């Protein structure tokens, strides 16, 4: 089968499309014929070696965590899923023609494979950081970098829970944020003042890692009310870096329910074939996404 892998840490040029042995489902796992794979910032962070001291990996290594596809192997002990089912979930080395998933859910009716591949990690992350921020119905959450995949999920989940969201994004994405129910403003010079004009902030999320931690702490008045998923230096300012994954099966089940009820939709901004994985990583690292970027197999 074809898969994207890298034999050394480095820039996008280390990614190679190679022939590899097909993986097989072990106990508690399923294998899918991959139709699409989500592109997440963690993918290029791993490729760059940002986590090699805390989470060593053996090289050469595959790329990707999220996928959607058609089940073609069911591991020992797995119940409630059959060969031929359409699923989306999380596993490893998903930029490939076949991938093993350790957490999954059936795809909701009406969701395309491309859309479904964009949900697993971003919805798990969105649910986790909303929980860690401790924000409740009736309160206001500030989201820095709100137009990407995680931001899109946070805005919609928060709205469903009765939480007001102030979102920052580029000028081109203001209407997009408003369409998801947020109070929108641009980043750039003077942005904290523009946020204050929109209302009091009870908690804040840094989703883009664009050097705004100090301002978020000032706006909330407490570093414990700020969560970052993108700035590895956040703990130096007393802010929690959220990098420990919660329950992916629970997140997938909640995502499927929200999608089925019409309460959650994350658009796909751009798709790439496996041969253009490097371009996908370059675009992902540049940010300014509206929704998700997805590999299509």
C-alpha cells in the first residue's frame, strides 16, 4: 500500500510517499480502507520533532491521527461494527491507503468522507479545552484563532451549551465567525481593546499560538482561566498547555450526535492527494484556515 512517512525529523521536504506493508487490526481495533485523513497541527509538530524528548517515536514513522473510511478488518473483542461500515475515528499513520483505528464511530447520515475525517481530533480537543477552561452557560469565552477546525468546533459546542463566545480571526473570516454565533473581531494591533468593547471575558483559549498569552491573562485576570493548545511556552506564564487527550470514543459519539441534530458542521477548506502531503503541512503551519484541511485517498 501507499503511505506518507518520514525517516528523519525536519521540514515538509522529509515527507515521502512510499510503499509499505499493510497494517492489521489487533485486539480492540479495526482497520479501514482510508477515504480521507484529517490534517492536524500535531502532524507537522511531530514531523518537526517538537515532541521527540517527551514522546519518542521510532523512525521511519507514518503521519496522521484522524481518518474516515470503510471497515475492512475487525479485531478480536470488537463488537457493534462490521466489515463494510462507514466510520470516522482516530488511530495512527492515517495518511495511507489502509490504517488501524483505536477509536471510532459510525459516520452520521449526510456527512462525506472528507468532512468526517476532519472531526475526530478537533472535536475531542474542543470538548476538552471547554471543560478545562471551566466556562459555564451564561459566561463568556474568548477564543483566539477561532476560525480553524478546533475554533469552529468550540464556537458551535459553546453556543449549544449557552456560552457566549468572542472570537478573533483575520478580516476575511469575520462573517464566518458570526455565522457560527460568535461575537467577532480581528487580531492585530489594539485587539484587546476591541475585545473589551464586546464584553467581559470569563475564560480564554489560545488555539493559534500567535504570542497572545500575556494579553489573554490580562483580559481574564487569572492565568488559570486561560488554556493553550498551541504555545509550548504558555506554562512559563502560569497558563496550562492542554496536550493530554481525553476520551476519544466519547468525543466521537458526541460529535456524531451533534452532527445528526444539525448542531455541528466543520467545513473542509482544502483537500490534497497523498502525494501533496508536504503542501498540506505548509498550509497547516501557515494557519488562517476556515475549517479543515484533509488528505483524500
